[in-house]
C-alpha cells in the first residue's frame, strides 16, 4: 500500500489490491478515514468509513483529500487501471 501523500498528520494511501469505487485511506496515529474520490465533474470526495476519528479529524482528512483529489485519482488510475 503506497503512501501517496502526507499532510496535516495524515498518510494518504491506496491499496494496490483494492476495489472500486476509487478511494483512499487517510490514517494518522489513532484514526482512519476512508474517502471516496470525486471521479466526475461536479462531484466532491465523500467519507465512506470512519474508525476512531473525531468530527474535526474527519473534516481535516476530507479537506486534504479534496485539495489533492486530482493527484490521488491519477495515482488510483495508475495502480488500478
């Protein structure tokens, strides 16, 4: 599972043997937030799964993924086709 991005205490990763829809795993020391990437014009990333993340941490992870959605989607497609 390569780490694609590190920001605001989160490591943003994509599993190489993962499944659709395109998504990333945002993890810090204590929390995990799985976020679906925006894949079409007008879509925005959305939180899919949360483990041990406060509302503040969820917002922070979502903000990071939203800021870098294009880069993350590019990596998803390189890994998964």
